[in-house]
C-alpha cells in the first residue's frame, strides 16, 4: 500500500505561490496512492512550460523533455514497454500549439497514457503571451491590442481525433481532480484530463467564473456516468435536450421532474452528446466537469504487442540465422 | 559470330521509362551473375517521379551493374547498354565505351518518340556521335514480345510490360548466363502470380533463343569469376537492408529490444519497411506522425531501456536536431541513421550526396557532441549499423550513422555473418553497485559514461531532462562553472570512444607523396582510382574514414606523414573543413556535387595532375 508521500520527490516545488499547479500536483499524488501502482513502475513525461516541471516533484521515473514533444516521447516509451504506467504533464501551449500534431496522433492511436493538460490560457514561463486557448480579444504582451484568432477547446481536438477519454477539472476542486485522475488511470487508451488552472502572475482569474465554491455549484455541472445531469446549489437544475441542443431546466418548473433530466452516459461510443457537453459555455450553460467521455477501444501499445505475438506464432523465423535463411544465397 | 571476349569485369546498364521494369531486370541480372561466382556492385539511378510522362528525358530510369572480379564500384562507363526508348538512349549515351554494345528497341524509335526525347534529326546515333564507335544491335523488342505472348490472352498493356524480359533474354545469351537460374529468380519474384511467371518465362526464353538463332554479329562476353573472396555463403544485399539487419543483430547481441521510430522519406524508407517486417524477431518498428516524432519515440524507448533507432534523410535530420540535443543532454543511447541525398531543402531526393556531414557534426544548438560514423559499401552498412548500436549502448550517447542514396539503394555481394562471431555488446546498465543514491548523473568517473536505469527497475528512480544538471547532485543547475564542467564532460565522453576504435588504415603505396583521403560511400571509387594510379606508375596512398567523430587515434600521424593530402568527397568540402579543424595542415580538395558518385576515370585524371 502506498501513501501520497511515496510519490513526492525531495525537490522543492518551485511554482509561484498560489499557482494552480500546486493543487494538481497534490491531487495527483493522492490519486496515485489510491491507484496503487508502485512508483518505480511509473514514468512521468513532460514537455516545456510551467506545468512540465511536474516530473521533478514526483518520486517516480521522470523525464522533462522538449517543447511539445512529451506525447511523442511518452508514445515511444509506452509502445516499447506497455508494462510501464505512463503519465504526461503538458500545458495549453505545449500540447495544443507546438505539440498539436503529436497530441492529435497519440489520441488517434489511443495509446495507453494519461495526460494532464494544464490549461491556464497563457504562456507563463515566457512571461505572458497568449496561448491557443486564450479567448478571442485577449490582451497579452504579444497581443497588446487583443488577439484576433479563435481559441481551441481541447475537447474539440480530442473528439475530432477520435479520442476515447476526456475529463475536466479545476485546480482548487481536489475531489473532482482525484476522481478524474483515477478514472483516467483505469481507462485503457489516451486519457486526457483538462485541468483548468489559474496563473496568479500573468492570467489571474483565468477561471474566475467558476473559482469560488458558491459560484461553482450553479456554474458547473460535475458529470458522473449513469447519474442524471443535475446541478446547482439546490440541486434543482438539470440538462435536457431541446431539439439538437442542450438546455438548462429547473426541476419543479413547467412540469419538469427528475425523470425528464438526461442521464450521463460516458460510455456511449457516439461522441455527439459528449461534444455538446464539453462545449457548454458560460454564462448560459454550466461548464461541464468530471468524466465526460470514457469509451472502450483497443489501445495502440496493446495492438502492437498483439500483432507481434500473432506474427511470432505463425512465422518460421525465430532466430537471426533463420532470417539469413530467407535470403537467396549460394556458396562461393 | 565473334569470339567470346574474356574479361575481368563488365559494366551493363539497363535504361528505359520508369515503368519499363529496368530495376527488376537489372536486379535479376545481378543476382544471376553473383550466383555464377561474380562479384557485383549495382547502381540504381531513378527519377523522383513515380511515373513521369512516358518517353521523356525526365522519366528515364537506369540500373547499372558491374560484374566480374575485383569489383569496388558499379563502373564509370558501360560495355553494354540496353535502351528501351530514344529518351533513355539520349540520357545514357555518354556512358557508352568505345566499341561497346548498344541494344535498343527499334519499335520505340518512331517519329513521335524521337520528338518527345528532343532529337532534332532522324538519326539518333549520328546525332549522339556514337554511330561509328558503338556496335548497334537493333531488336524489335515490342513486336517480338507481342508475338511471343500472342496466345496468352493478356491485355496489350500487360504484354508490353514483359518486353524487359526479352531484353534480359538477349543479355543472358550475350553473357552465357544459363536460363534455368534466371527462371528460378523469376519464380521467387512471381511466386503468387503464376500467370505472370509463365508469361515472363516465355518472353525471357524467346529473347535468349532469338539471339542464339540470329547469331548476332557482336561481342559476347565471358566474365571471370571472383577469385580472391573468402569461402562461404553469399547473398546480394542492398545497403538499406544491410543497415536494418545490422540493427537487428545488435538488438539480439545486446539483449535489448530493438525499437525504431520513423517517418517515410526517400531514400531511407527501406529501413523502416525492413524493420516493420521483423516482428518475428521482436522488433518494434513504428511509423509515426512526423520526423520529430520518429526521433522522440526513439528517445522514449531509449529512456525505457531499448536499443532505440530512428532513420531518415537530410531534411529529417534537420527536423530531428532539437530532439537529438535532448538525447545528448539526457545521455541516452540512440542511433540515428541518415541516408543522405542531394540537398538543401527537398533537393534531389533520389540522388546521392555527402552533404549532411557538417549538419551531423554540428547541426544542433549548444555544445552538442555526438558520435558520427559512416558506412563505405552497401554490404558494410551491416557492420556500421551494428557498430553504431554498440557504441551508443556502451557509451550512453547518440550515434549518427551516415549512409547515402548510393549505398542504400545500391547492392553488393555480402558474406553471411555468423551472429555469434560479431563483437559482444555490453550496454552500460546500472547494477547493484550504483543503486544507493542513484541519479541521472551517476557515471563511471573514468570514461564519464553514465549508468543506464529505466522504468521498472526498483530502487533506481530518477528524473532526467533537457535542463542542465548539477554534476554531483543532478538537480537543475544554472551555475556557469557547473555548466562548463558538464560541457567538457560530454565532450570527453564522446572523445573517449576513440579508445575502442580501430586504427585508420593506409591502402595503396604507403610511401607515396600523395595521400588520397575519403570518407563514407566514396570508398570503392577512391580505392579503384588509387589502384589504377599505382598500376600506371603514379605512387598514391589512400586513407578512408569510417569513424569521423571521434577520429581514429592515429589519424593525425597518417595525415601529417604525406607531402600532399587531397580530400575527395561528394560535397563542397565538408570533411576537408572538419579535418582542417581537427588536424591542421594544408589539404587539397576534389569535390563533386552532381547527385552522382565519382567516376574512377575523373578521379585518376585529377589526382595525376596534383
């Protein structure tokens, strides 16, 4: 049995005081203790950025690599060694800008890694430039007059790349974070947990709409598989389908009862409703948190290993000499 | 019929449209010659376009093979040229030797075809200036092939595609090659297509009989068998395949799983394809989304304890540079194979060049030393791929192996190795002795080689990365003094690899005034040139580099010994630039950047004038 301390390295954590990354690190160490994989069987891989410092703080195998390439390096490690549990720490810039190609392809292959995507909508380590998730019009050092480009929602990319697992959490919401991380670890395939984190220095209030506990109840909905989509301080709000669209209703008004509320099915292969949930935006709709999508699908590392086993069972080439034997050859 | 000419070696060049099957014809003839005891060297020369417009100069595909004894190159000029159309003749006329034999398809020399190939007169032979010097052998290859297959019920297109076999039949007669062996090779090629096998066999046989019955009034050839080869079992192997096999052997001998992360790129793709087929031997070869990922997945696998490899060509090397720097910083063993082609940018994708040397040596940010080695023949790609793996695993360093289009696509006779006789490989894996306080920087203080521990090993957990580490604690460090120490350590680690390298050999006349220096794929041409120079009374010595960084320990002694040193390479002087910095003295240069190998003739001519 392990405790969160077993996953803490002896390195001093150097994120800014008040940074949301601290909370995610704590949640991860607690979640890992519950998941129970021995630290030496775990590798944490990261790219570049504030969040990518995370491996230094984990008492596991860790690899702090280069900008955007964490997914590719994790893919190599996991494909080569499926027996190792691989986590990837990445940020909105690392994952969705410079590393976008590796991200969509790891998702498409469904390689069995767990990705923590720290989304603070800003480049922190380079001191405050806009990121691919910064809202349109966002003023930053590299967009002094506001950005003129449209942001990504990570879930869009993931679903477009046929992703099998997507969850969302907020830095300060430790229970939801741990729940999402555990579900990600259990899921076979590329599990992406979008962690909404605050950057005290360059984008303070990035997620202020949902930051306080009081607001959160009304402004977010924590989805759970098999449970009705009910939220709100008074647990009286719910989601229903109105034509093709999701709509917020109040239980007890206009004849709405709990039975009318949609029940969350994270295991449904069809991604349409997952997409709609993930794309819900303030202020009209609650922000979807928790495990939005968690469907079964063969994962890449397993498929590679299975194919190898099949070939080996059939092939007559068992040794290097057998291989040479397949060549046209003669004595001279 | 003239007497069969006895000769030590003969060069045959097959050329036609890129859809005419010239590569297959050439390969079959090469195999046939080797099986009969000839040494061979081949040179496929094909356009980048898969199917360029028919009959145009840009679509000409060629395959040259040199058969006989004492073969080191595919030959400068052809004794026999097979030209399937006027464009092929026009492109290749310059390689015809005086009194050589030109076999051509008369059916393809119509007005339209001549115009397409840009002839301005109606006599291609006088126009090309070969009518007096070449033995012309006009054969209606197309019509005769159609006649041969008239009862086969095949469509016209498929019938015409068999005319290369008629040409091969003629060549087999010319060189006294028994048809049963050729048919045996065809059988392997068309094992799953019995109808095509039957058709090709028929055309091949008819081509042979046609020449025999006609008693063509031309030279036939009797080529000497190789006499100085060590006894053993042989095959013909292309450089890229030999490279793949070398990696497989190294994986087995080192006890490490072989992992390849790669992205298709001409002319390196064969390595990916060969290794993707080796699941039977437990090779994990994956095609990934881009060149960067090819390198990065390999680094991930190296972090996991594998013999990790990525394969590419020049543009891919550029894309992989940053990741290669990470492997330098993290001190991980990775092998990167660069099958060089003409550059810069997309350049000449199917043509050969040695222009990535400086990129391999220096093309990274920061002080970023890696081991750089180069193969010199298609068959020794096996050896150098094996040695690249051995050096990487034993020294915890990236190794770049440079081959090129000429080596990768060309093929040579290869004596099948006994895997148990290959040098042992001892990966530098951490043991009990290093467990206490193990870190990413735990190293052998003498060699500076760090110990390798990977996920799954209990008690060896550590954090690695691309940030500079403290020499003693492995913690992130921005100290200038520490950085200087780490930079020197990484340099020293690469430099000490020289301790295990073989000495640089000198061939030819050791006491000559002039030393010819080369590296990589020019070996065969340079050796042939030096042999010829010595035979013609021009004393010349020759030193060839396979180990480039670090250099063999005696490199300086060799280079300083000679009055004149001429560095010959297929670039604008990259090795010369490098060697000037390593062993300063005056170096002459001979450079060629035409996308083609040297010719022995031009080397001899030039070196004579020095």
